[in-house]
């Protein structure tokens, strides 16, 4: 579908939408790039897309032009609402915008998808809340979750942490939380020059698809705690970093068949899942 709206630079000028650091804003103005991002999830013609922080609507326009059935956006900055209203009018009301804090939103209630519609999240996330939102979506108790995929822009450093493998500097808590019940990849690298204003670092788009958990019996809270303790002192051996757990760390490691001299960054995701399962069993049977 052809986008007939004015260039985004003109929209920003008309509505005086200079990016604000307080909102973590860096705007994407290249509609060829935003349409490329919109194509990452595949065919979205049957999808309701949830977008956080649309700003002047660069990615929003890309999603609608690529055929998204509907886009539901949450924008905290009231200055952007008029520009987004213009997009909604141009695309036959397929865009709905809510002003507010995405961290406090009940997304399923906002999206209200009907039978046959897939719910997806696609966002150039505001840098100041991006990681918090990702953790919110990765740590839902009910799994498989309500969304079919996440297509999210992060600073490259954060994206690297999400997809990182063991024995790398970037491997940590985010890596384990993302990979224990989902497939994730870096789908697109985006240079700083693509943004207005250009940030000091490059960015990347990750694409995440939920899967069955490695072990469905593992409790999320147990995994979160074990991973937090292990990476909280990542240079220490596990027998030391796990000492603050309310169980005997050496017995826990023996039960999970993990060498106590290993460090957190040595363990693949599967080992953390097994460790969490053993922790849950020891905690229940002291």
C-alpha cells in the first residue's frame, strides 16, 4: 500500500516534535527502513500490532502500509497525538492511540483481538524503558503468551545481551530469560545515522517468537532468582555466587550435576533451567 502522508521531517516541523531525552525519543524518519522493519514478522495482514512509543509515526506508517489489520499504540508524549491522528485518518481508522505509560498498560485489554487475529508487538522502544518492557513481556506467568512475536528496536548493546551465548561477555540475565522459552535473533542492524537525533550508539532490531519452555515444570520465579544470584557476582564461582540462596549452594549444584567451580557465564540456558528446577525441589523439601 502506498503511503500518501507528508514526509516525516515535514510532520515533525509542522507539530514541533523535537525529540526529548525525557521520553527516550529517537525518531526513525526513513519510511523505506520502517517498512523493512514491519516486514520482519512476516505477513501481518491478520495481525493486531501493539506499538509502544510511536512518536511521529514512522514505524506506525510502515506497519499500516505493510498491511497490518490494526495498530494499537501507546504514546506518553501528548505532542505526538495530533500527528498520529492524521495517520489514523489516512488509514481508515486502523490506528488507535492511547496516551499513557506502557509499563502500566494491560495490553490484552487494549488490543481486544477477535478470533482469527494474531497479536504481535512491534516497536522502536524508547531507550529509557525498553529493557523494562522486554522483561515485562518475557516474565508472564502464563505461557505461551498472548503475543505471537516481538519485533523490537534496542541499542545494539542490549540486543547483543538478549541473543548472547554462554562464555561471552554479553551473556547474562536477559539472555537466559529470552532463550529459555523462545527463539530470538538479531533481524536488522540500524546505524545511529538513521535516527533523528542520532544517538551515540548503533541499534538493532531483534525478533522473538515464543516456544514451549525447555522444561514446563520450572517455575519462573525460581529461574529468575537463580539467574539473578548467579550473575549478580558473575566473576565468582557458582558455589560462592549462589550462597545467598536459602538452600545449600553446594548441595544444589551437586543435585543439578553442575561443577561448583563453574561461573554463571559458563552455563548454557538448559543448565540454568535444571538448576532452577532443583532449587524449587530443595526449597519445597528442606
